[in-house]
């Protein structure tokens, strides 16, 4: 009975997960094509890189919390990690809509582009994983939640850490 209710609750969210998993990357790509002639009051890259770094820390703390059976703390930390990721995305898009792209001019081009491309691809791929994992958690489908979280956690952590690495590698070339 409880299992059936969990499945029903999950199904309510499936369409939203699909829509968001497609809409977010398409919207980001579309917004990259729009340039607004506005100067933002702050320089966003170090702020959104710090947001990524904080998200990495929060993900690790959430992992530790759940391993220590502090489920409510884990849930709150995961909600915070999602909020940070949304804030990152908003700042990232705002920066790229109002600023020209910066070229990497360093000597480690292969390393830079390997990290950058893997970061971009996995940042798109991780969206449905995060959403499905979150829904399975909030609908109390714990066994399925644990199973997909084993995939989601390292992917999401890689995306947040690699975002910081990309920023650190390109930051000397910002104008």
C-alpha cells in the first residue's frame, strides 16, 4: 500500500522532471544568444564560482548527515544545495547575457577544455538525476532514492567542483 502511494506520488512529478530537464538547458542556451547592454553592479564569476564551491561543501555535509542517520538535516542540506544551484544558474546566465565570453589563454588548453566540456555535458545530464533523486526523497521512496543517489551524488559533486576548477583556470584572463 505504501509502495503504491510512493509510486503514485512520484508519477505526479515525472512530467515536471522531463519538462525541467529539457527546458533548463534549452533556456540557458537560448539566453546565451541574447546580449543585454547593461553593466551589472558586481562582477559575478567569483560569486557564482563561490556558490559552486559552497554547493560542493553542502553536498558533502548532506552525505555525511545521511550516513549518520540525520535524515532531516540531510533533507534540509539538499534543499539548500538545490537553492544554491538555482542561484548559480541565475547568476551564470545573467553574467553571460551582459558580458562577452572570456577566452582561455593559458598553456593547459587540453586540460582546460577537457574539464570545461565534461563540466558542461554533466551539468546538463545531472539535472534529471537531481530532480528524480529529490522527488524520491520527498515522496519517501527511500530505497529508490538511495539507489539513484549513488549516481547523482558523484555526478553533482563533479559538476560543482569542476565549475570551480574552470573558474580558477580562466580567472586570470577576465578583463
